[in-house]
C-alpha cells in the first residue's frame, strides 16, 4: 500500500479540484467516475485550472506544467486501482442513493487500514460510517471551492471516528498544504448549516421582489466586507447542490426554517444551475 496514493471518487467540480490539489503536492491520484465523459471533462478542467494558476502567479520557476500534473492522476471508472490507496476522498453528488452505493465497494477493494473521507455539504458522517465495516476510519472533510486556492477545510468527527483517523487526516491535509478546523458531527456541520440558510433566505428576497441579485450581494460585499455575496456563492457552488443540501437539512432537522425556496426549486428544474450551466442568478 503506497502512502502517496489517494483515491478520489467523483470527478465533478469538487472532485476535480481535490485531485488537482493532491497532484500538485506530488500525491499519486486515482480519480474515479462512472462515465468517460465526466473523466474527460475533469481532465480538461484540471489542465485549464493549472494553466490559469500559472498565469496568475509571478514566480513560475517552481511550477509544474499541466501535463506533469495530469501524469500523476489516473482517470478511471474502475475501483480496482484503490487496492493501493492509503486514503480515499469521496465527492459524489449530494444524493444519499449515490453515496450509499460507493462505500460497500470501497470496503471490498481498499486495504483494511485505508481511511475514507466524506466530502459532503450536509450528510451526517456517522450515517455514512454505518455503510462501512470500518466506521472508526470514516471522517468528514468539507473542502471549499475552488479547492486548490482555499487554504482551510472543515473536518468533521463522526460518532466512531478514531483519534488515529484524525491524525492520519491531519497528515494528509498538511501534505495538501491545508489548515483545518475540527467540529463534531451534525447535519450541515458549522459552515453549511449557516451558509445554506443564508443563501436560501437570499433567494426568498428575490422571490418577494425585495431586492435584485446584485443588490443583495453588494450589501454583503460592501457593507460586511465579504469577498462574495450569497447569490454569487450559490452560482459558484451550483444551485442543484444548494437545493440538495437544504433538502437534507430540512429532512434531518424536520424544521420549517430549512424549507427550500420555491424559486430555487424552479431554477434547478429549469437547468439554471449557476456557473456550471452558464446561467444562474448571473450569466457567465
């Protein structure tokens, strides 16, 4: 088992970012998705992202080329290469049906000491751990988007997460160049329990014609000093992901304060998902 090999499940926006970050820090990466199309899109996105980082950085002498970064990533639909994985980070879509299919497969293939990290917006880490035969080796890591550029992550301890798993996770994150804040398990944790409510309430403001999207975001940026407003943030994350997360919070707490805004549902139904679709609260 190679300590330098990390599996990444799901090649979407977050999974691609995690894979890129790992490869840029000299980890060998196995990036898995269910379609060739998703893997090819991830390859293109990583290539373009590395080029953009190089363009923005003044000292380019120590930067690896996009081709070098991509050579450290194996793009595959097969779980078999995870037999050598020291660590696995799961980033599949925020739907329980999708996540519940992944972990039994990981249990079958991965060595018994491999740690499983759940990169989720809202699902309970304890609930995910129950899908495996190693709940003590399951932990949550909530990466922020874009992953290679965000220095800190939220780490979530499940009910059974061991201290050894926490220490291994710290080691892996240090290797990625990340700092962390550790919290206990609860749906939405700290970041998204607050953020998703904020975004949902901002969408209600549009639905009620209290303000335009730009006005809402300008108040947060110009009055509070935020780098992005809540609706810009929603477009970056993806409105479908926002809706899934709010639905999980609503289901988990059975509290009406988490009810999804009807306008948010309508936009997702219309395919207005934000940056990933070219249009959300703004056009891209």
